[in-house]
C-alpha cells in the first residue's frame, strides 16, 4: 500500500468521529468580500459546502461584499464615507449597491451550481427576505441614511428552509417593513443569525491581520482578556463582535480566508486550522502559581496512589510550579500539566491529569495543545513523556512509541525499570 493511500485511510479514520458529531447540526458560515473575490476559493468552498450538505449538515451562508462595493463605487465615480467602520449609505448609492450585490449573488449561485453538478444529491442555494431592517440612525451627529441594522429575524423561516434540505444565503441587502432598502454589516448579521436560529457552529473567515497570534482555542475569559489588548484594531473589532453575541452559539470558529480548505480542516481534523472560541466550558487555562499547589496535589494524589503518576512531594511541586499550567473552574483545579525543558531541543511533558468529574470534555486535549504551544515557544523540536497507563491516548494525539535511548542522558539514568514506563515522542 502506498503512503498516499495510508495517509488517506488515517485521515478518514480520524475524521469519522467528527462526521458523526456534526450530522444534523446547523452551521452558519460568514464569507467576507475579500474571500469571494477569489474565484478559485469560491469554487472550492462551493464543493465543500456540497460535501457538508451530503454529510448531513444544515448550512447558512452569509455573504459579505465590502471590497466589491468599494470598487463599484470608485468605478462609478461615487464618493463614499466610513464612520466608526460602517459605510454611510446615501440614496444615490442604492442603485449601484443593488446592482453589485445582485451580480455577486448571481456569480456565487452559478459557481455553486457548477461545483455541485456531479453530486448525486446536489444542494439548492436559496435566499429570501428573512431579515427585517431598520435605519442605523444618527450617531454622533452622523446620519447613516440607508445603512441599517437588524430589527427582526424570521428565524423560523430560515429553519424551515434548512429543514427542507436547502442551503440558505443571506446578503448585505435587507428591507424594512416600509419597503426601504438597507445595507447591513454582514459579520454582525452572521452573528445575530447564528444566535437567532440556535446554530451549533458559527464559522467566520478572517484576514491574517484579524487572526494574528490567536491561539488554537479561546475560552470566554481568554477572549475577554485578548479584547482588552488585541494585536491590532481589525482583530479588536472582530473579537468584540464575537464577544457581543448572545453565546447561544457554543462554538465560534475563526478561520483564514486565504485558505479555502480551512473549513473542512477545522470541522473534521483533531487540531483544526483556526481558532475555536467556546462558551460551553466555563473554565480558565492559565500558568500555575504557588497558590495552586494545594489544588494540584488534591488532583494528582489519587493518580499517584494508583501508580498512574510518579509521587511528587509538596516541596518539589512548590519548586517546580513555574513548569505547570492548570485549568480552573469555580476556584477548583480540574486539570494540570507540566513542561520541562531538556537539552537538544527536547522537552518533557509530565503530570497531565484531569479531574474524574470533568473527563470527557476534551480538557486533556486542551492541556496538551497548551503544553505543545509552550514547547514551541522555547524552540523545542520534540516533546517526550513516560507513561504506564495512557499511552493509547497519546498515540491518538500524534505521539509515537520510542526506545529509552531517545531520552536525554540524565533522564535515561533515572529511568525506573521496575515501572516499565513506555516512552512516547512527538515532533513539533
């Protein structure tokens, strides 16, 4: 069997659990105008949406058009203004606005039809007047005119559309109850739609600038901390919009608009491709402090009694506390792990533990990813560990069994042959 075939089989095995988890779930996908301007990306995404549809997901697409509108107004010689990052939309912009959005929507529908023509059960892309708009109004003396905001979402109509087996499409165009046309901010719209229909996931394509230095996962406390000091203004606006959602959506995924494969990788691979913001686990992952020693000891003591972990004294833990990270919930330490630097760009993972009452919530995955991130920061090329009970779990997370000869010399000299711990190594 060729390596490419083995890679395919391993990928399929890994993704099977996620395929089952996502079946029947509702997913809102926000597509910024910059993403839609790339024909190749739109074509690939259209195929991927067709695949998700046939895997049983219910899909809502929210289409942005900022870059296309900018070009259309400039080509028409029409001056336009921004205030507080929102476009002011006077009446004279409306005809160009409608024409541009209509053409963009038509192109997206055409690409979607072509990309899914080979599907045995191709999805249908439909849109409607599901969003009722109202004027954004006058803010700080600036009249936004036909720039609008959401007044009402006909969420049952959207849900009925999804339940009938169609893919829903929303654009920046929305209408008031008096028939006026309004220009809506589509990122804001995507967040509100996802909340209104109780979507299981909100997928947001963002720019490199918006996603700069974001970690793989963000809890709500971590999100709040980053929004106070974002990497740049664009990132701050994105994260504040995510933060302002009602959090009826438990999982918000931020993925790179320059990678059209990011959607499938984020949904069907263990490590994903972007940043997951989760609100369904109320805990904080942070570096340990000396005040956490008691909580860590209480967590690991049962595992030490069972022989799963090597015994650590309070004195040793106090001396090594800087190596630890913890997960805290309601002032209770429910998870911990430690990282020790060694020679030859090799680091050791140790003392990974999760409270029995909180197992099954992927906290171990979260601790492992945090440790790997910390190891990368100190330029470690590989990470190793010794375990007597949980080597299968680590193999599932990318580690490989190895001989004790791969260990640093000092660690080899301390190896306890009576415990017969298995050595596992993972390249970073």
